[in-house]
């Protein structure tokens, strides 16, 4: 089949939104399909929103047998065989309207643009022959804001066979971009409340210097240098596999994220429990407290106690690691299922 | 610097321009920059859908990009404060091809309106660009003639010169690259019927349509040439392509009035192969000098047959011309490093 994968992008910004597209591309190519990956630019400022929607509407992909659309406004591309794997709305005009992440005023003009966007989105999404999302959170928003039912199709990671378990050392790892909403700071602060010799390793690069400096300052302030390691860079895939193979557990505690996040999946494939928090959003679709990880309040004290528990009760930790693998099968997180559903 | 290469995409087709964009990106990164390629889908049939696609490109918003290097219509319509054009070609069916009646623009007012819109958008884009480079003198002349803009010729380098080492001629004429009626491979088959019996022909490359395959197959059958022609009509790996080229006696490339030298010709010259082309083939004539680096003939079977016979029979002459082609190419001193320096200057 000739399949076009369409998404929006910001040049030179890489991350999960590209992974889902490019991993699907590799999987489809391996299955013998012809694939064209189309990334088109998009910025979500009110003044440019509607004209960009029009631009996507003019994209002509008639040569494709099927078009799979990801990030908005890719779903505006017209095609008789359009399938959406919808990963988020333009959130500042949806669930983040009443939040600090809306960086434009709540005035009549912007509300009009918002309403126009909602209406156009609903129409364009309804054109699709099938609508999938990457999480129950996103499906719920589609229902709430657009009145559209969708099917959750959990995105797997690519080449998951790389991940394995070699043992359980004393270190909880958090391998992820270092950003305030990923809340590495909560874990660093949690370390001063621990009673055991449990250690913490943060791996990832930061987009700005401030947050990284703040983390280092906290480590210094509480004298945690010997137990907290901050690896301020984008580690290699091999290193990641290695850290996960040997760690005690993996942490992933973003603030109200849409999906479970690739760090949680990678930990699960490596047979390691996931430490997360009650307000982490989509992660809670994957993690069940005490079964394949720990869910605690987003407070340093609670996280400190959870870190100790992972360290102290090795049997439980190892059992939860095994259960993390089983949980992936239970949710049907694999490429065979993805292809089966997207090409149905 | 964050440099975005902006190019067109004809979905599910891959051609020379795409290859150029990828190598431009690769070499920008090698020079220490960040680079990505933005590929904008473009469909030119029917012509009535061209204006909306021009608006599409114009409405895209770029952010987090220091420089744009744009290559083709309508990709170069994209808005950016620091845009450099490396023009591979304009929408020729609104310009020179229109004049010779080879256009897909509809007749009458609608066609004229589309042509005017293309020209107006082109002029605006050229005006707002910081620098305009073109890939050939032909493109340069057209840009001046139709739009009144000056430009600098910057010939695209060979992407993988190390593959074209040459080799002993095996008695066949090689025609590589895309197969379609504009590239006129059919003339080679017709000419073969009139050339010396020892001449063989290899046509290898991806056909644009099933009709292009059929046409060649029917000619081979009509003239009973199946033992002298090899049709390998598919997308070849670079290794397969280089193997055909390195063992050829000479390389034939006779597109109708093409803009640039053409990779086929540059790679042939790199490999020290004599070139056979037609008087009306356009850009490639920059590399083919009759008697020195190859044969320039009339685009008809009889003259072409003479050149093909000479290339396979007169070994001294073909070796001399092949060496000449190689020297001329090396004299042009076209490398990726110098190209990047000029694009960013």
C-alpha cells in the first residue's frame, strides 16, 4: 500500500511526536509498504492559526492509498482514506486555555479564533475513516471538546527487543528531557528524605540552562553529591539500554502528560518498575500502584518513602519489574496490533 | 546555524532534486551546521490545482530557522527573512515550455490567469530572496529573460564521486536515469537498429509510467533487437548504477532541452566515459564538446547511430573523448565543500 504519514513539526526540535511517526514508518517499510513521511511546519500562535489550517487543507496527497495523520493540523489534509492517530490538540486552545501555558490574552478575538478552531477541528476529524489516539486522556478530550469517539491505540517503542534486565543495583534512573514539567526537581528533593542508601541518576538535556542550574543547586544545598548523579546530555541508545538493564527502577513523573511516555515503556521492556505520581496523567494508564510500579503523591516526602521502599523490598521491586513486562501484553502495546488497526 | 533546506516532493517519487537536497543537508551538517529538509508535496496535474498549492506554501509559518535554502517551485515561495535560492528550475510550463506549446496550463483565460499568478509569485519570491543561485546557465538565462532577475551559476556537485572510477569498456552504450519520453531513450533504440551490429545498448533506470516501458519494449521487438538491448527498467541501487556506468564504452544522455548538466553526464565524465548527446539537450552541452568529450548529434536515429557505432568501434577515439570529458569535469572544480561555502557566503 502507498501510505503517507503526515504530521506537523518545528524544525530542529526532536522528540516523541517524531518518534511515533518515524517508528511507524520503519515498521511499515519492513512490512513492504511504500511510505512517504511528510512533516510540515506549524506554530500555534492565534494570528497564524487559521491561515495555517488553510495551508494544510491545500496539501494534495491523492497519490497515496492511505493517509495517516498525527500532530495537528495534519488532520486538515483532505483524503478519502484518512486515518488519524491523534496525539494531541493545539492544547493552548483546548485543555490548557485556563492555564499558564496559554501565552496570549483571553479576549473576544482569541475566543473567536478558539471557537473557529474547535469547529474546524471537529469537521476535519469527522472526515477520517477511523480515529485513534495515543492515550485515554486524549480520547477523553476528543469526546469532551469535539464530541468524537475514538479508539486508544497505544504507541509502542521501536526495536523493543534491545531492552533487557541484567539485575537490580541501587539506582533509580530518570531518562528524559530535563524540563520543569518533567519535574526532576521533585526527585532530587525527595532524596533528602530517604533513609536508605538509594541513589538517583538523571539523564537528559535541558532546553534552557535555568532549570538545570536549579537542580544542581538543590543537590549542593542538601549535600546530595554522592547519591545524585546528573548526566546533563542526550545519552546514547546503548547507554540507555545499559542503565535500564541494571537499575533498581525507573522514574517518570511529568505533570499531567497525555500519554504514558516512552520512558515508561522502555523501563517496562527492561523489566523495571516505574515510579510515578498521582498527577502524571497518561502514565497512570500504564502503571498500577504496587503491581508494575509505585504511584505516590507529587511531594518530596512521599517520593522519598517510595524510593526507600524500592530499595528495601527487593523482592517486591523485582516482582513489579516482571509485572511491568506483562502489563505491556495486557494493553496490547505492540506493532502488530498498531498496523492491524491503522490499515484496517 | 540552523539551516532548513526547502524542496518539493512528488509523493512516492524520488528523483535527482530529492537526492540533491539530502546531500546538501548532509554536507551542511558536515560543515558544522544543523540542517533539516522540508519537503513540500506538490502536484501539478491538473494545472488548476497549482494556485492553491502556491498559497499553501506561502501560508506555512517557519520558526526556529536561521536560514532557508530553497530549491524548486513552489517550495521557494516559502516566507523567511533570510532565504537563499538555489534554483533548480522554475515552473517551466508557465515559461519556456509554454512558448513551445508543451504546457499543461489550460488554454484561454484560466491558463493565462494561472501563468500570471505563477509569474507574480515568482517575482515576489525572487525579490525577497537574499541571494539567487541557479544550477545552470540555461536556468540563469531563463530567469533573466522571463523574470528579469540576475543570478549566479552554482553547479551541483556529484554526491558520491568515489563510486565513478571508470573501467575497461565492454562494448555497450549506457543510458541511465529516469526513463520517459522527455529523456528520449526511445531514440537510442531506433538508432541502434541503424548502427553497427556490434553495438549493444543498456537502458537502466526507473520508468515514469508503464507506457514508457511499453514503448521501449515494442521498439525492441519491432526492430528485432532483443539480443543487443538490455532494458533494466527499475530503480537501481547506486552500486548497480555505477557498475553499469563504469563498464560502458560511452554514455548516452539526450533529454529534450534540460536545464542542468545532469548527474548522468557528470558521473559519466567523472568515470572518464565519452558522452553522446543531442544538439537540443540543453544543460548537458556544457560538458559535451563534439570531438573532444563526446558526440553532439541531431536528435534523430541516423546521426545518433553514427555516434553509437563510432563509440563502440573506434576505441582510440572513444578513450580520447572519455579522457577529455574527465579533464573538463575536473577543471570545473565542483565539490560539496566549495558549494556550501558559496551558498552561505
